[in-house]
C-alpha cells in the first residue's frame, strides 16, 4: 500500500532542484509500473538548455482518457540555514510536512497517484484510460519538459480527453479555487539611446533618462483592455529601470527599462508586440530607441466551464464544503501546453508557502486532496 503522507515525504527527500531528478521520477515510475501502468522515461535535449528527464505512464488504451499532469522538479531552497528543518528532510511538525516541494508540487503529485491506486483497488481498471504526464522542467525553462513530452505522446498516437494539473491553486483553504485558464506572459526591454556628457553642460549631451520616462508614460497611460467575463484586465509592469551609471555628475549614454505584461485572451504575443510598438511610434518627437521582446511560449487560454469543470467543482464542494471560485489569475503553468490536446483544469493544495522558506503542507489537506481526486475518478468513469 502507498499512502499519501509516505509518498509525499519520499518525494520531498529527493532533492530534485531543476534540472536534477534525484530519483523522484524513478520513485513515481516504480509505483505506477507495479500498478499495471505502461511507463516511459524520456530525456529531451535542446542546445542551450539542460537535458531533462520526464515520465509518461498510461493504463488502458480506450477513450475517455483522464490525465493527471504535474512536475517533480522544485526551485532552489536559498539559504538552508534559514529553514526550520532541512529542506529535503520532510520533517513532520504541527500536523504538517515540511520541505521544498511539499506544496509545489510533490504533494499534489502524490495525491493524484494515491487517488488512482485507491480507485483501482476499489473498482479495477476503468472503462477508459488513466495517464500521467510528469515532467522535471516546470520550474525551469519549460523547453525539454511538458511541450516535448506531449509532442512525443501525440506522435505515437496517444489521445487525451481531460486533464487535471495538480498545481497549488488554492489561496487560503483547500476548496477555494479551480484554475480554468491562465494569463499569458510577455517580457520586453526598451532601450533609449542618448549621448553621454557632463551634467554641468547638458546642451552637449542627450539625456536618455528623461526620454525613457516619456516612453514609459505612453505605455502606461491607457489600459490595454478592460478584461472580460473570465479574465482581469491585462497588466504591464515595469520591473527595472537602469542606466548602468553610478556617477552623479555624468549624463548616461543609455537607459533601459525591462517590463512584463500578463495578458488575457483578448491578446496574443504577436498582437501585443504590435500594440506596444504602435504606442511608442505615436510620439512625433520620439528619441532613438530599441525595443526587444523575449521569446515566449506562455499564451493566454481558457477552459470554458462545462461538464468537466462542473463535475470537478461538485467534487470539491462535496469534500470540502466550499464552492470553488473559477479563476484565471496567477502566473503561468504547464496547462498552457496541455490545453492544445485536452480539456484542462488546475486544482491542488494551498499555495501560501510555495517557493518560500519553510514550505509546508497540512497532512489533512493531502488526505482531503486524495478524496477529491478519488471522487472525480468515480464520477468520471461512472
């Protein structure tokens, strides 16, 4: 028997900081293989990015296919001396399991596996298929992980219907929120080219700081949109403004502003790039500038509420007593890749300590999440 507490602790004890696997996927593969799943370990490579280990497992070949997706890689711990316990010791205290990845998202992976094992023990093989897509690259560049794992699966004829991604979606209490979509993310750098000179002789220089402030004002003066039924308004945040100048008596030659836009499904990266460029070009006396956008695979998407979302929401409410909010807030996730191949929603643990010192999860929440996933399995497969 595999229980969710033991499995969560075993996974935390694997120090799988991206891109290291440290035995985490091997542990998952062994459990699923023993349960009758056909498993495939796949390492993907691409120049400029670290090789990444991934796992695909499937029980059954028929439709419908319900997929559980997730990742076993974690972010760095920072200074381990600041933690109450060793970040990879999976200590138990105050009714919680402590350690890096407890919430994001080894606890969610463990809960999905145990829910499936419990279902199979009680009901046998389903009339359909159950699959797992587990990557080691979600916290990294997301190049050699889920996108390539999906490409590999689709190329060999695998088909999926619905997917549950166990990211920590709940802000305060288990049952608060289901993610039915995500905003896209686009980053850019605006550089204004001026002329260096002495502050006492400004007529001999061209101050790029004054000019870049004007351009930033243009970008922020008008909202990108008003949002819609399921999405908040798109938002541009200036994240850095720098000249590289440390002298108070020099006018710098160049000023750079970095920015990020979290955008809703009214935009694509292409239309957003065009809009930012258009706004700058509206200035009649615009300075010399360069506008560069970073590559992005983070597009906005929405899983429209329907039978699958309603079924999952009912399971959450039945087990927690809370009717979850359907949300598209937060950062990006691997759901952006899965949505091209299956109807996907996200629901996992509470996220208050994710990526933080002393990351931890309540044992009661782990056990409740198993019950929620189990209820979904029973309803899904009738």
